[in-house]
C-alpha cells in the first residue's frame, strides 16, 4: 500500500491549517473519509433514499437492499456466521450499552462478577458500573503491568465461577496495546462467562475474525474506519441475541402490536427500533469496500510500523515521556512533554498544522493509574507517513523550546 | 494565529510564579470544579467577611491558561465585595467573547484576551471564574 497515493483520495487532507499543510493525527478519535464513502452517501440521498422494510415502492426496495446489503457486508468483514448477528447501532457506545442493559441486566444476579481491565474507555466502563449497581453484581479488574500490558496468568487469577461477563478493549485508545482477546475469551468461556470485546480501535486497523476470536459480542464504530459518524455495529452470537430483550421500543422492531401488548421481530431487527441510520450503513459499506481493497493485513502492518517509528522518534526527544509498551502496539503514541501541559502542547502543534488530541481520552481511571491528569496522543491511519511523524517531532521540539523560553 | 498572542509574558509569569496557590485552614467556602472534557481541576477557597473577599486560594492541575487564570483571578478579587467580584467575572466572560474590556483594577487579566482567538482554550481560562461564581453562590446560601 502507498499512503501518499491513498491520501489523495481524502479531500479534507488537502488543506492548509494555520499556514501549514495539515497533518491529521487524531484518527483514534475520528478518521477522515475517502471520496468513495462521501460519494456513496451522496448517491444514496440523490437516488435511493426512502424508509426501509415498509414500502412497496421502488425507492423503498432500493433503500432496503442498500441497508440490508450493508449488513451482509459487515458480517463478511467480521467473518460472522450470519448477517443476523449484525445489529446496526449509533456507534460503539450504543452497542456496548445494549449488551449491558439487555443481556447483562437479565443475566446478572447479586454477587456475580463483571471483569474488566484498568484501561477501558468510559464507554466500556460506565455501562458495566450501572449494570452492577442495578443488579448487585460487582466489578473486578484484571491487574495491568506497569507497561500497560495484561498477562494471561492474571486474567486466569481474576476469573471465578461467579464471573458472568468479561469485557475488554481489543486495542487501548491510550496505550495502543493489543490485548490477547482470543486467549481471554477462551479463559472466560472456561468459567462460563460471556466475552465482550470493545473493537473501536481494532476494527479500523486489523483483520477481525469474530469466529476465530470466539467472542460473544464485538462492538465498533464506523467513523473511526473511514465511515460516517452515527453508525456502528454490535456483533452478537445469534443464540445470545435471540435471548435478549430490546432496549428501545417503537416502529420497525415489532412483529405484532395490539393496544395492550406487542411482540418483537427476531434479532437483529428487534434492536433497531425507529428509522435506522440508513445512509450511515451505506457509508459504512463503502468504507469496508475501501479498506478491504487495500487489505486489512496491509493496514495492520502499516499501523504497527508507524506506531513503532513514532515511538522511537519521540523517544529521542529529551523531556518526552511515552506511555505503554514499545512492542505489541498499533496505531498511536501517547506522551507528555516535561513541564508543559498537553493542552499547551496541542495548541502549539495546531499552530504548526499538526492535529493531535490532548486530555484524558475518556479514560479518567487509567490517567490516575498512570499518575497524570492528561496526556497528548498522536494517532495514525492508512494515509499517514513517516514524514507526518517528522512534522510531529519538529512541532514538539518547537513547543519545548517555546515553553522553555516562556517559563524557563 | 500567533503563539505570542496566546502565551503572553504575563500569563507565563503567573503560570511559573502562581499567586495564592495553596490552601487555608481558616473558615472559608471551598469549591471543587472539574473541566470534564479535559481533566483540568481546581479547588478554590474563599474567605469572606462582611460581604468582602478577604482571601482567595486555589490548588489544582491544568494547563498554563487555566492555572494562570486562577492565579490572576484570586489576586484580582481580594478586597472586593461579592458583587464586585461577580462584576469582574462578567467582564472576564466578555473578554473571552472577544470584546474590548479593560481591567483598571487588575491589568494582568487583559493578557488573557488572546484566548478568545483560540476557541478550544476558552474553557481553560474560565474554569477558575466558574469556580468563583459557584463559590459566591454557595457562600450566600450557606
């Protein structure tokens, strides 16, 4: 793959920011969209737009075909056994909330255990806190090594026969580490627990095979992988989805309704009350085509190589502290500059046209564990290059000099 | 966009040599405020006698803008009545909206005018002032 050629397909990247060519390094928050995805959404609205599943007219059929076609595409992308295991949601957050509200609240009893890691995004933490409060279940955490990795022996030691749910991020949005979710799933299943994987940072960067991982649920967002905002996916094993109650009630999700009672459609449609995000699904399908064409394995290799290059390049700058391990990392580097708050770092970088993220990255407990209030993060995608990392490094050195003078 | 417009010397001086940083044991109103979007946090203590701010102290963690703003604010309100302090808070809001405001009482604050050109940073500068409003409200109720 050639990142410079790929970059040409992203209209937004061809611009100056504050007098410099834009270097976009906030992909873990949201990626940019290629022309083909933008065109697919425009084409849908210009030619095929209608509501799905209900109409008998031609446009309704086309819209339904586009929407259900996108579902089939996602199923193939994840190697799910059936498209009926694919629920369209608003994003990863909504997907995880469905599991925590529907499956978990029905399954959990007082004293049951929900097992997480210390590095979970708030989206894979707060839904479980609330499920625990509602059911009397307790949260337990797999210990984390100082470098941000998880050892399987610690997973094994944390799980008990009361463990009902293990929910782990596939790739940490702060540390960049790839967690051994396949092995964790096997350990969870040995205890009779279900395995939930937060795939928000893995789906964009690596080949995900839900049957190989043998996870029970897998959640991801479209907008971090070249798709539009507002669309995401909950994969769930069919036998689990079929047991679950809907979390939203209304049109589209019903089978039979009378004045006092109603019955639901089968999964996945019972989880898609109301008019769904049709154009979003169309855009996500186009994004999957785009990524598949490049090859997920190629993207994975590029992501890993660039993260390592950035890790090594930033390590050379005196006063930079990096978080997370050098090995086994993909797609991002998280760091701080001595004596300069990450907000100030991000502002200086922005004046140089380099877009990064500063803050707690929706991981407040992890920040406390790392003994920082905030960090800076540069996150990469298929259109980023080593040259972008050099621009980042140069801007960081400028920030260091500027603040060295200002507060020196 | 020029960095010097944002990070004026006065701001960096308050960041490096914070005024009123610390806590006090005397009878005071204490307010804790976070900026949930970025993790900045401040604890503000106000000692008020007969409707006048006798002393203001703060601790917290944050960027140069939020911490220098807290340093200036705690300096600026000392000796002011609660209404005068709220008046300063109003003027500071106007400053953040890019309006031309003069602080005859405490000119250092004018150095923060550049923040209005960096919309993402306005919430950093206003954190301490929001804590002040909350503290005055709590003090009046309590």
